C-alpha cells in the first residue's frame, strides 16, 4: 500500500475524476459514507449520542456534511458548525450542503472567533465530534478561527473522529507544524498519508482506518509513488512451504564475520537468528580466542577461528583465510561486535573491496565504513546497511536530531547515492532501495530497544537473502518478521522485560503466523 503526499493524492483524484470520469461528488459521498459507517460501528445507538461536525469550506468540509447526513439517516441529530458562510461553499462540497439544508439539518455559519466562542459551549456537551476542517492540502500552521477551533476540539471530552487527516497536520511531513486535532479515530481516505504513519504526527491520528472510496486500485500502482507500507501480502511469497526434496544446501550458506573479546554475544545472536530464520548452513568467523565461547553457545553453528590482534579483535592477517571461506557463500554479514580496532578496520575494508556480495553491513562494520564512504563504491554489490539513527548520523555527518527530522528523504538519498539498500532502524523502520523506493515497516514495539536487537535483525536479513536471492524482498521480509517476533514476545512477556534473545525465541511462532 502506498503512502501518499498531498500532491500525489491530488493527482490520483484528478486522474479518477478527469480521465476515468468518476464524479468528484461520488467520491465525496463514498468518503462520507465510510466515515459514518466507522462511527456507527462504534456507536450503534447513534440516536442516543450528541454529534457535532466541525466543517471547513473545502472538500473536507463537504465530506463532513455527508457524514452528518448519513448519521441523521440513522437517527442522530447532528449539529454542523460551518467555519465559513454557506455562500462560500463551492465545487463538489456545494451539493452535500444543499442536500443537508433541504433536509433541515442544523447548520450554523461561523465567520470569526467571536462567532465561534458563542457556539463552542455546544462542543463541550458532544459525545461524538467529527473533525472535517482541513483535508490533505494544509501547508502552513492553522491560525485565527481555525487554531481556536482546533484547541477547543482538543479540550472537549467527546470521541473525536478526523476525516482523512486530523486538522492542523500536513500530509507531507511527520512533524507537527502547528496546532492540530488529537483524534481518537482517523479515517484516511483512499490511502494513508505521511502524517498517519510516522511520529510524532501519527500519534495524533489515534486509531487509523484506511477507507476505500471508489478510486480504482490501478491508480495506486504507479512506479512514481515511492513510499509504501510493508504488508503481509507483499512478503508472503518468502514464507511458502518448503519442498519435500529440499536439503541443507537448498536454503543457502551464510557467513558471519563477528565478535571480539567481550562482544561474543553479538556473534552468537546473529548466528542463532540466521539459523532460526531458515538458512541451511551458518558459519561464524570470529577471533580465535573467542571461538570456544561462540561454538559452545549453539551446537548447530559452524565456527571458524581467525587471526586476531593483541586486543583479541579480528586482525588484518585473517584476510587470506577469509579468501578461502567467503567464495560460494550465498550471503555474508560483517560487523556485529567486531570493534573499530585499526587492524580490524583494515580487514573490513579489504574484505568489502575484495569479495562480491550480497553483504549485510552492521554495527562496527558501519562505523568503519563511515570513516570512508568510498568503500561502498568498491564493495561487491549488493550491499545492505542496517544503521540505527546514531550510526546513520555518523554515515551522513549529521546530528541524530537532523536524521530524525528528515529520515525518509535522507534514507532515500543515501541509498540512491551509494547504490545500497538501507535499513534505518527504529520506530517505523525504513527500508530504502537504490531505485529510490522507501518502505515503512509497522511491526515492532518499544521493548525491542534493547542491546542485541540489531544483531538479531542483521543475522535474519543475511539468512533471508541466502534463501531467496532477492535482496529487497528478503530484507523486507526479515524486517517485518523481526518486528512481528518482537510483538509476540511483548504480548507474552511485556515490553519492559523483553531482551534480544526473546526475539530469537519467538521467531518460530512469528514464522508460523506468516506461513
């Protein structure tokens, strides 16, 4: 499912109306009906509720007028507070206004703050409040009458339903640009918008429902739409049943270069996650002194002790042995727990330049790459980078605050500029492709903000790539499953107690759910 900007939504609307001949009034009627249906589902005895609709003069207000009429059909006595004069209502919104007028619905025209203050006491007694002031096109903070109305809506105790977008939010950013309605329910029309999906704006949407309003699905199947949600349907093919004739070689051999003294847990978790995600074979290459710890942690893992420094990190002298081990591996992972020791860094740069991908680069591997991004140009493709915001800040030379304020576009540009797949971890993890597509993942929870969670994810991504040979699809599947496993773990254990090992423990249940 695509996540649209205001201009993209307008373009889809225009195509539906102008090219396909679907009347705008029909789309408005469908939109209002869908919002009313959601309200009636939650308030089946609507005649017992006090309903107030706050409507603007644009199409969003027209949607609100349809909502009022539909609720009146089911016995409600809605009050419409119209933040304009009736004579100002033009275009498609004029029809539902005329119909509502003829049916005798109570519509109060409000032209300024003084008029609003005379009516707002009626808002305090409302049990259902429908916000239909602004739609997707808001580009600057609400002011004057609109800001005051939004503030009073938020103060009211009634259940607040936003039509398409909580008024005051911009569809084009996840930042809260000014005063905005804090909705209990938002009914997004036709497709989700950026403000519905990403924090902090998405926190104002409350429960989000995507309502189909009669725009043909083919209009959203457009290569120019570059931001999408990761949905089960998109990745279900990565969870098909295994063939009876399969053997361990069928599902790929993953090589993981990880660990140093004191950080063997990173190597172990990445290896365990790769196996639990379905790879046929997993070998962990780690400093020689770390090998007994890693080998003892899981008997199914194969291990390889490599040359190490005096500090017991991977040494540059391990390169010849890696030259024997890496060829023939379907995917490899480099970085968890390896440190940034100068000799280790030299090894990482040599390995990335000397061996073809697909490769997943995580943790200290990213910190080494950040010192010289030209490594990515020489690295064998394809490469998947999995930074958290701090690591991405180092990769881009920005602050964490700057990364978080523009994470979608920064992820997109980095992936395009460097020809890599980028997994920007965090709440609503993003996956960006070299083609400029960005995918937002909705699984996962705050309990996963714990040490080792990223090691588990990187092992899973390498595992899925080895099995599927489809880097983008495998990465999306791994990210989704990682979050789903965290959700199952949190459901059982709670978020506070969740640790990275629980993600691996709940992987089988998450995989069964996907299958």
